[in-house]
């Protein structure tokens, strides 16, 4: 497992099985992504990700000057130690280095932890998708500007 000062490492497609286990630990069963879904995201044009082994990972995509956070998962036992903040910073830098001028994401209105994380990282709400999730909650669309690395 990565130590407290570890730097997020780029994800390889071959790591999808271990990442799926982490995703299942972080999300409710209905929202967990299997190895195939994770592999697919990584193989998409512009797809990339970073991990802190055994603790958490982030997947993102950068295409045509815009980037999107696809998922962010931190194991329950590793939370509130800055893991997500470090992964997010790595993804922002990775998106900027791929030529993106802004990065977007969707987060449930009900996800207080993630909304606090993204707000602290400088994301700003730019839209709302009403009843976006299966349980009827709205999704907030957040944006963070990027400058060239
Ligand atoms: C949301 C999540 C990624 C946060 O991961 P984390 O590693 O615990 O986050 P960090 O330790 O980097 O927290 C950074 C800041 O975010 C905010 N934050 C994180 N968790 C929080 C919580 N449970 N309640 C309130 N604020 C929270 C705080 O401002 C925190 O700073 P602080 O600890 O100095 O107060 C994690 O809880 C998770 O995996 N949740 C389930 C999956 C999920 O919701 N993913 C995001 C989907 S959009």
C-alpha cells in the first residue's frame, strides 16, 4: 500500500482487476464498476488515470481541449487523509499536460463529501442535471479551469 507521502502513479490497463475491487469498496454495489468497464475507460481516446496503490484511484479523459473526471474512488479505511486531493491534483495536471483548458465532472447533490472535496479544490458549479441518478437526485456539473503545464 502507498505511504502517506506517495505520489500518485499513472494507471495501466492491466491493473483493472485490482482497481475494480477498490471501486467496489468505495461505492454502493449498484454503482461499482467492474474490470471491463475500467479497462474500457482507460482504452478510450484520451483516457488516463492515477492511483495510490490500495488506497484510491481516479480516471479521467482529455479530448479536444476539454477534460472530464470519470470516477474517483478512495477505500473507506484510507479516507480523510488527503488521498482524493492528491489524486485530483494529479488528474488536473494530467489533463492540462494533454492540452485541456478546463476539466468537468458530475457529482450528486447528495454527495456531501465529494462536493466538499471539489469545492476545496476550486471546482465551481456550472450546471445541474435534474433527477440524473437512479434514486432521483440531481447531478451538479462542476468545472475547474486549467492552464498549460
Ligand atoms: C469523496 C471521496 C473521494 C473523498 O476522499 P478522501 O481521500 O477522503 O478525501 P480527502 O481526504 O482528500 O479530503 C479533502 C477534503 O474534502 C472534504 N471532505 C472529504 N471527505 C469529507 C466528508 N466525509 N465530509 C465532509 N468533507 C469531506 C474536506 O474538505 C477534506 O479536507 P479535510 O480533511 O482537510 O477537512 C471519498 O469519500 C470516496 O471515495 N467516496 C465514495 C466515492 C465517491 O463519492 N466518489 C466521488 C464521486 S463524484
